[in-house]
């Protein structure tokens, strides 16, 4: 890997399908919806509008209630919020490129023609999302590098030699997280341009999760023994990567590279460590917020979807409870 690109090697097989009849009517309807819902990033959105000065409301985040934050000048406070928003959106951009590439693999690898056609439609959706996020972020600030945890997930999904884990990793986990995060960002955004862009993208993403679920319901029922257990294990590993965990008092996994934006406005890692020592309550608030946010990201889509396709079951349910993403999902 270098700063410009990452090479991923895979032994995925390509499958031709010679039966052209529609076998999955629900999937055929999704394909029709995909054709109906195409939109043009360049013309559907008015990109001449200025971005709101504050972009996102981050006042409830513990970091933005500390002495370190209050010590910043008004201009640096605005810059921190804009840069933090650019970092978050950059991770969405990288995730959309990952989805673009994985869906290209699915066109090759899935065994049914209906699924191939939906995957092909999603390839163009993902290209459109890459275009939209690239336009917005470069207008806002700059594109930040991919977070190491997100890169590990995308690499694990792309390098897998079976198509079922690709569906789980991308269509259920990554797309599910994206929908939850987009909804959260749309609610907290002060910028009309961002809200409008996310509204368009969320409509596409909801269709993508539906496509993945239709394909997986049939596929998972055909898996037996080790193959089923391997898919269960992969689903949990993908979720485990995305959750920020506190180990020996330090955060682990999750999206942690955002700390770099604080350094850009004069707040170093050592400054943050010192404030943690002076104010243990801030650390407790940060951990509580992280746990609640982790659960929020999983409760609406990922946990119910994994249950529906029997990847959360008697064997695996305790793993997710221990991970802390099912406290609010017990009735889902």
C-alpha cells in the first residue's frame, strides 16, 4: 500500500448463468426500482450553494464540552467542527468506493442472474455516491485518509473467496452502518446541501440492504456445517471490527483516526491525555457516549437483518450481547 492506492488480491471465481428466466420476482422488482430511482449528482443537487459555517451540531459530544475545546478561539472551534465533519464524510467516501468494488465482484461471482443484474445496478449507485461525497468534501475542506479499521473490513470483504461473506460484510454490515450513520448525520446537520445529498443517497442504500437480504435468505438456508459456522463467524468479526472498545483504559478498533483533526487545530494527543487525568468524568462520559452510539448504529438494521438470516442465533447471540450492540435491540 502507498498513499495513492491499495492492491487487493483475490481468488474469487466468476460464474456465467445461462438460464435467463426471472427466478426471484422480488429481486426483479428491486431491479426495476433501481432503474426508476437513478439520479444525476451534477444536476439533481445545486452545488453552487455555500456550505453552512458550522455544518454539524457536535455540542453534545463530550470532547466539545472540555476545557481544551473551550480554550480554542472561535475560528478554531469552527475549523475543528468542519474538519471533523470532513473526516467523517471521508470515511463514507472510502466506504462507497469499497462498495463499488465489492459489487463489481458480486456481478462476477453470484450464481443467479437476478442478483447479477441488481449488483450491476448497485455498481452505478456506488459510483454516484463516490462522486457526491467527493464533491461535497472538497467543497468543505479536504479528503482525509481511510481509517485503518475501515480498510481492514473492506480488505477482508474483498479478499474473501466466497460471495456469501461479501454480501454479509458489504450489504448488511457496511451498508447497515452507513444508513444509521447517514440518518444520524442528517438529523444533526445544519447544512441544507448535506441534508439533501444524504437524502438522495439513503434512498439508494435502503434498496441495497433489501437486495442483500433477499439474496442471503436463500443462500444461508443452503449452507450447512462448517460453511454456515464460517459465515456466522465472519459476520461477527465484521461487526466486532466496527465497534470501538475500551481495553486497559484505551480505545481499540472502531473509527479512531479522527483524533488527527484535533492536532490540526492545536490540540495534541498529550493535551487530551492530560485533560483525562484532570477530569475523569469526561472519560466516563466519552465511554458512555461511545457505547450508546455503537448500539444506535447497529440496532435499526444490522442486528435485525442478521437475526432474520439466522446469523444471530443460539450459538452467536451471546457474542453480540458481550460486544454491547444488543442492549436496545432485545425486542427487535
